[in-house]
C-alpha cells in the first residue's frame, strides 16, 4: 500500500489583462512534485475569472485535502515577493476578468465577514526568505481583483468546511518577470529561479512554525 504524504497545494493563475504569461503559474509548476519538510507540492492552475476561480479552488481543496494551501498571483509593479496578510470581502475590478466580467463593489461571499487574515506565519516566512537574499515584503492589501477574491474564498472555505479546519492558507503576490516588466509599465521585476527559491524557503518556514 502506498501511503500518501501530506500535501501542499500551490496554485497559480493563467495570464490576464493582455499579458502573454503569468509568473504565478510558472512558479507553481516549478514547485510541483517537490518535497518540502515531508510534504509534497501539488500545483494547479486557476482561471483569472471571478467565481470560477473560487469554485475550482474549492474542488482542489476537496480533492487534495492539503495541510497547507498557498495561492500565488502576479502584481505588476511590486518589487518583492509580497506576503499578503489579509483578504477582504470585496470584488471591485479595475479591468475585466478573463470572461469579461468586471464586478464593482460586490462581496466575494454574501454575508461573509469583512475580512480574513492569512493563518500562515507570515513574519517567520518573510524572515526566512530575506535571510537567503530573496526580496520579500509583508503586504496589507491583496487588491480587490481576482487574487483577493481567491484569497478570501480560500480562507472562507478553510473556516467553514469541517474537513478543512486543520489546513492553513495564504497568498503571495509576485513581481513581473524581467521579460514582461517594460510591457507592464514597470522597472520592478524578479527572475523566475529567485521566485521559486523564495517560495520554497517560505513554505519550509511555514511548515516549521505554527501561525
Ligand atoms: N493577478 C491578479 C489576478 C490574477 C493574477 O495573477 C490580481 O492581482 O488580482
């Protein structure tokens, strides 16, 4: 009999807003199958679409029952790995999502709490990443587009689904890759191997600490 190791679910998004690629999916793919502190990384892609992304995430949580779920997304203009502290119950899109929807001032979950904090040890993760020379920062806003939507949906599902209460969850925004920065109107970027290394360090720290 094969005994499954506990899993880490790492999600990335498909490209959006006219970009050709999304580093969040490239990082998730690079981490797929890695063993980190006795856990195995399972990568999955989410669509940059309000509603559908949260539904897909819900299916993945039920399917894999991860000990830890970390969702990744691109935030063009940021210069460092941004460990998000809080998700808010707001859908307010500056641009259409990949299905053309552009909700304004709606809730992620009707009647849900105003916000959820990540229950990952973000300060310990920050320190572990910085100690190895990868740029990282703590962020107090994941925005109000699909990334915040997925982050809120993640924390809501971990809070309300009895089978998922032991799981921990969080979100990290990534800078542009060097090759996409100028088209995105920024000079801030990070190379893919540094992103992957930083995330691996962060995940290891998360598994070594309780929040
Ligand atoms: N970034 C967007 C959604 C998908 C992604 O990678 C955001 O920051 O909301």
